């Protein structure tokens, strides 16, 4: 399932031009992260959530997904630091 979602998704590097295409790619990444979390694939969720947060400009919901992925994968300190940094930047 994950492989089919990744292969069917436009790569973000190739999206470039229009905002709608980039938004669709980010939405696909969000779905992919949620799917990985639902299937207890926490390392994959962490990988994709990190890319999502970076590409979305650290939108609050995407940073929260990354925190969830860190927490579920046992990286509690990273999740805490991410929350602290997000609070400090606000």
C-alpha cells in the first residue's frame, strides 16, 4: 500500500510551478504519514513526516504529525524538543 501511494504521488521536486499541485502532493504525504502511523510503521512515518514538515514550512498540523511519529517510535526527547522549538518560534 505504501509503495503504491509513493509511486502514484507526484514528487515534490517536480511539482514546482502551481500551488494546487504542490498542495496535492502535500496532502498525499499527509495521507501517507497517517497510513504509516495506523499500520504501526513508525520509522516510515517519521521519515515521511519529517519531509512533510520541511516542505510545508512547518505548518502546525504537520509538525504535530512529526511529533506523533517521534513519540510512537520511542523518540520522546525529539518530540519534546520539537514541541519546545515550535512554542519558542510562535
